[in-house]
């Protein structure tokens, strides 16, 4: 059983709707799994498919040795992620009736209190972590428990408010903090810098940004913010983006990537680090004109991991996507499969999908 995407308009309680394959159905996944199992050992394997997760008992009972059964996308069912425990419990009880043992490899949804994540192990009285979940937990343990020093965190993204808990937790562990992405401009504005039309949060968030910088200073953390920028007058691709000479951004322009001076500075700061956590891109790397900052950080981390044995952990989401697109993912120590799950883990929160297991 699994989740796939975030399907809309196909939520139902038990009546099979036979959703189309491009709506998020796991039917093509079952077919591909059969191909992979046959390729693995050359023996004929049959993977069956249950169109309705809540009415699959007959297919479960008919299984014979060498067969596997894939259930339809769990996200087609509203009870899977219901906020009401009793509704999740009804679905979990049905799903649990199909088997004797529960193994979870869904780290990407481990922060969700879903019927399939926490309900099934509760019904069965047992839950085990799969190899992927084990790999994720062990990877994050390397930086959360006595990481090699100096330990650097590279944090980007759009909103400071989305990363408050992360930043507060990291300040208890890191020696260096390199900030990029749109959130950097909230920090710069709080310091009185000119940020032009760059995205920035206002009000209490500006005050919070200053408090975070003051806290870092008191702890002796080396915090770096962009000192130059790659800009445009609009959020769009550009053949000739403006590269500023200094930290200030001209009126009418918005920063969409860190500039070459900042890239060089961040590369320098990374050289002696024993461990690195990367959470959030440095700019709008999806556009050609603004990918250099993010991709250079990725390449630098890859080089240091391979040549200096740095422990490099990429915290899922956009950072993982950037590592993949830049071709550096295979050179990192670990690239997480869970953006939201990894963020909450780094924030110090207990993940319900892990708490429910016996061995996580």
C-alpha cells in the first residue's frame, strides 16, 4: 500500500470509482513492480491490483505463493488523513485485517498521523521500520547526535516564519549558518539594508529575524548572509540579469539568486566543515539565470563529501530536487526522501509514523 501524489476530486469512502491512471492510481505502479520483480531473479512473479482498499479481502484470501497484491492509492480515501481519530481507526482496522505484519518505508509521510501510518501498527500491536526508514533515521542521527565539527547549516527557502523552529534547533548544534533564498532578504531588511522589490516578510517577523541573529552572535555562530545578488525587475527568466556590486539591491529590482561574491564566500566557509545540513535552495534554481548559487553549493558539498569525507545531509524537498537536477545527489552522504518529515525531525518534533513503530 502507498500514497501517490495529492489527488483531488477522487476522495471516496468505499465505493470503487476506477479512477483513471493519470489521476494518481497505483495500477501502473503494480504493473511496473511486476516487471521489476521478474527482472530481479528471472522467475515469473505476479502482482495483482485491488481497485478498492476497503474491499480487498477476497483478493487477499486468494493470494498464493509468488504473488503480491498492491492496493489502490490510499489518498483516494478521506479517512486516511481524517482529523478524527475514530474515522482513521475504521480504515486502519480494515487495512490491518489484510496481513499479520506491518513494515513502513514511508519516511516521506512519517510526520502524518494517517490511518496507514499510525493506525495499522496500533491495531496489529506491531510495527517495523523498513530499510529506507532505517537509512533516513541513521543519516539524520549523524548530524543530530555529536556531528563532526565544524558543523554548518545551509538554509534557504522563502519564509523565515516557516523555518523558525528549524533555526532555533540548529543554533543549539551548528558552528556556521549560511542563509540564502528569499528568506535572506527578510534578514537583510531587518538589518536596514536596501532590498528593492525582493520578497520580505514584515512586522513581527522582522523583529524575530533580528532576535535570531542576536542569539546566533551570543552563541558564537558564524552567520553569513548574501553580500551580492543576481536580480531582475520581475520574477521571470532573463538573458542579462543585474548582478549587484554590494549587498544593497536597487529600487525596482528583486533578488532571485545569491551573487558570485556570496557564492565564493559560502564556498570558502564550507571548506573546513566536517558535517553539513542543506535545507532550502539559494535562489530560483528552476530558471537558468538564477541556478548558479544553488548548483554551486550542491557541487561544493558533493566535492567535499567525496574528497574530504564531509557528512552531507540534504533535507528533502527543493534541496533534494536541486541536488538531483544538478547531478550531485549521488555524491552526497544522504538525500532525504521527505521534505516535510525531515524538516519536522530537524525541528525536534516526534514523527507519529516513527513513534508508532517498534524499532525506529
